[in-house]
């Protein structure tokens, strides 16, 4: 659809303020297949089965071409059109456009108003499917992750310019506040995942998502759904078979270094399962002996206070089977294990302190340089680079990127 419609971006209110959710992001989610496909129904109650998502159309016309869906048991082949709101179908005059005559499914993010009918070109009615209840994560999480992806290879000029004007105390308070917001969001999502999947499966899915890195996280999540933890423990999830069959969401290139190839990571996970088959239980047992930072000093002192280096090695060997090493292991701890433990065990302030001072995971070199230039971290053992400051900087950049997109869309709609 044309990119100049104001309705192509929705503003949602998150923990840190307004966050933009563009229609393009909804298209990305549909293309990835990262949504629940079980028990789907149209707004009129007809059963829907997604056979083929369709080919993403980046030009004019329906968003996905060549899709296959079964509605009330009858297979239909054609196009799929996505909108944030059902009323956009009318606003964009699709019923008057012959190019939309082959649309077999209208997917809308938010529920349509009572009595809404999606009329096709020629007078028929296009079945409508509401997308929001099918998403495994909240909209803010998707929007912020999308903003982070756009920032992945972008220089931090604005951060240096704007944050560099603050005094060190004010700067640390700003970054700490952003970090805490990201922690709260991670714990909130962990609670939702635990409620939906239970402890073992939530741990299993988080581990596979982490092994998928940024590009294949959705594909790995789909693998976790199709091949649950029990299948890996029983040896039924052969990594070669899993690689070939996948979980229903396609593998994506590039994956960077050969060691990051999802096929290699699946083999690693299979070795992990042999070494520590019931590792989620080990993780929960280890939480009983957790020692938290006292939050009275700098990172170096906090790490020594709670014996963080020994805790890290114990987790890596006793829970992770020694399979994951380096920054990827620390990413798994910070993005999945600690939020899940906080959601399950309580004592959230203690887990948050451990999360803040933990070792940074996969981090672009330019982010580390920026924090050093700002004076937040240094090369001394007193204030080394830690997860909390990197999360704070990332949160600040994401919020600025999101705000910039909202302003850009507002200017476009006014012109």
C-alpha cells in the first residue's frame, strides 16, 4: 500500500512513553510466521487455517501475494492484505481497486468496530482475522525490538552529542532509569511466557531463541514449539532433521560467522541436552543459593561481593553443560534466565541488581566505545563494562529512534 497514509503507523503508550508501531512491522511479523496459528477464527466465527503465508509484496497492491488459506474447510488461493485497523480498508478505497479483487483474507491488528464488513471489489465480503491475540509478545516489545534492529549498524552520534551534555550523576541516573525500564519489560514478558508455557518449556524456548541470534530468533522459537524439551531429552529431535524440517518459520540468512549458523547451533543444543538433559530444573535449583549484589558500590565491588565470577562459571558448567561460552552465554543469562528467575522466584530487586552488574553479552563495539567516551565505564576493575549500562544506552537510543519515527510520520501526515 502507499506509504503516505497516516494510518500506517500506530502510537502505543509503553513504559517509557509513546512508541510507534508501523504497519511495516506487522508485515514483518506475518512474513516471519511468528504468531499462533492454532484455533484461528474470522470475526464471524469461521475456522481459519493458514496453509501458505504468501509472498511479501513490497510494491503497490496487496501485501502478500499467492497465499493459501482454508476458511470453514474450503481452501482459497489469493492475496492477503494487512492493516492496523479494519477501517483502513475503507479509507484506502480497496473495494474500488481491481488490484485487490483477489484478496482472500484481511488481517487487522486491532479488533474492528461492531458491525464492520470488509467489502471486496465486486461486492463480496472478505473474511477478517484479528492479529493481536495471536502474538506471543506485547506490541511494545515488538516495536522496541524493531527499533533496536534499525539501530544495529547506526553510529551513536546523537547519544554522544545529547548525553555528553549531562553531568556524570545525571547521565548515570538517565541510563539507569532506561535500564530498569527494560528489565521490567523483560520480567513482565517472562511472566506471560511462564503462564503460557510453564517453567521447562519457557526456558527451552528462550535458549533456542538465543541460539537463533537476531535473524533466526523467530525460526528457533517455532522449532521450540514443534520440538518441545521432552523431544530433545528423549533424543527424538535430531538436529539434522530439525534443521531440514524446521518449525514452520523459514530460516533466514545472513547468520554471520559459520559458528552462528542455525544448523551448528542446533547441534550445540543437542550436545547440551545430552550433557544436562534437565537443565531448567538445575537452573531453578541453583536459584536457591543465589547471592545478590548489595547495590552500595560500583560494578567491580558488586561482582566481588556476590562472587559473580564463580556464579557465572557454575551456571555455564552445571546448567549450560559448558556448551555456550563468551558473550552469547551472557546474553542468554541476561535476556532469559534472570528475568525468568525473577518472574518465578520473586525477590525482583535482587535479580535486577544481579542482571544490572552482570557481564555484557553480544554488544556492538561502538556501544562500548560510546559508554567509555561518556565516562560511565572505564578500563579499571572498579567500573568495568556491565549489562546494565549497555541496556540503559540501548534503551535511550531505542526511545529516541521511536520518537523520531513518530515525529517523521506526523510531519508526513501534515504535509
